[in-house]
C-alpha cells in the first residue's frame, strides 16, 4: 500500500518508519525544510530507541522518502500526524489538522489526537488514534496492544486495520467518535492513576509508611495492574497534560461534571510545589543554595522537555534564589536559570543537595561514593525512587525518598 504521512514528529516519523518496515511504500511530508533534509540523510534528532535504524532501513530499501510540504496526492491513504497543542481555552488547537484536511485529496486517516467529534465533521475521514509511549514508540507500533479504527464506512475501516496486519494485534473497529474517545479515555485514566499514587506517596510520608510496599501490594491485583504506580514529581510530556485538559473541556461543553479528572489535574499541579517544600524543609533556605539536579526530561528514554515536571521544579527553585546545575543524558545547552553540564559529578560539585527528577536507569548505576566526594552536603532527594537506598547510604548520603 502507498501511505502518506504528514508530520515528522514523534508520532509521524515513527509511523512512517514503521509502516515502511512492515513493507509499505511511505512518503513522509513535513513543512520544515531543514528537518526534511536531515531525515533524507538519515539524521534523526529524536531520542527514540530503534527509530534511527528503521529510518536508515527505509531509506536504503527505497520504501521511505521525505518531502517538504503538507499535502500528498500520490498515495492511497494520508495519515495526519501533526501537533494539536492546547489552546487558550484548554481545547486542542486544530489549525494544523484543518490545514492538511483542506489541502488533501486522498482518503485521510487522523492519527493526531483531536477533540471528540472532529472526524464526524469531515465525511470519509478515518480515525486511528496512536498509543505510542515516548521512549518506546517503535516497540509500541510494531508490537501494539491494540489497533483502534473508527470510520463511517466499515470496509474502509477494515482496509486501514489491515495495514497493521503483520503486527497481529487485536483490532477494535468502531465509529469515529468512539475511536477518538478511546485515546482520551486511556491517557486520562493513566493520569488519574499517576495522581492517585502521588497522593498515596504523600500520605505514606505522613503516616511513616512505605510507598514501595503499598504499590507492590497493589500491583499484584490484576484489576489494578503494574503500570503507572511509580511516584514522582508529577506527570508531563506532550500527551497527558494536553489530553486531560482537552477531555475536561469536552466534558464541560457536554454539560458533564468530570470531577475526578479535575481533581487529577489539580493534584498534578500540587506535586512540584510539594517537592520544593520538602527540599526546603530538609536542606534549609533555598536562597543562595547550590542544588544539583539529575534529570530534566519529563521521563526517561526521551529527550523531550515539553511540560516536564523537572523543569517546573527547577523553575520554582530558581525563583527562590537557588543556584542550579543539572545533568541529563539527553539534554545539552543551558536552560533559563539552569546550567547544564556533561556529567552527574559536575552537577553534584559543591551541592547542598542533589535531587533526582527523572527516572533514568543509569542514575541507579552512578558511582555514588565519587559523587559524595564532590558535594558540599551529602544530602540526596530521590523524587523518583530510582537510586538503590543501600548504594546511596553506603556512599555516605542522607537519603530522602518520595513516599518514605
């Protein structure tokens, strides 16, 4: 099948490279000329395991090519994978989607996350929401848990579902509106779960309980499951903040009081302040304090800083007068109020407290005795519970952990 993909971001580039890997002929279009040139040369800026290799494979086989623009005509289906950022009213900004729809003459598949009811306003459009986790996008595309396709024409829906045939994933065929709602419902449920476990962690701190023991007991219940039960400084990224606000706006328009979702958003906004308050209570006044930060991305496995709770915490610390030096495996270049360095040891040098803000697995394997020699005060606040307590304590750190 000849597939067109408009948008070469996380979703679009992964979709294009993976469809080419599955044997389709794929043309990926983007309005950014520099990005198109780089991708045509096999240069992938996104930190996404396996993606660079799949792009190289697609270019080498001739099944994948990149062009500049936002409309394609020589394809059987055009997959729209452009951004839908949050607008001033909390609803998704559909200007990029509408622009592509206005220019495209081929059958359209909407993979961008759009407000519920969008496809219904465009006859013939197929809804095919994506469920790609940053840092696992290739894995999620090639080994998906489900393929959801919504359309007014069942034949067309089945044809789009067959594009994923080699993945052998379960297929859900439904109407457009329901398919759109599946994406929001899934992401917002994960946000609810994350906010719930973060509040549990705060409760554990007050009751002298252990969040690890609590969540271990929860994970073994099949009705709850193991995912999204790790506490932290809040959830962020390109999806959950945007999708929770969009679904809340949809509910308000429909006259539905979605109090649980509203509470999850409010709980998430509370988390960075809670982290800062605890740093202050353990390390003393923040004005003039030297703080080493480990991790800036919103989660491990990506170089994405969008809506990162780590940056929210850093901003609060900076506004209180703290001097911040940070290390992240995938971030280079200083950020406002933050000096970004090339190693954890540099971030820890002279620090009054070291704060882990992103759950990079390599932080667990750091030479903690070496870091202890670099700090001014051996105080470590692990907001992600990623550092083995025995390692930190044997190195001489006084360890503070979320939920303990």
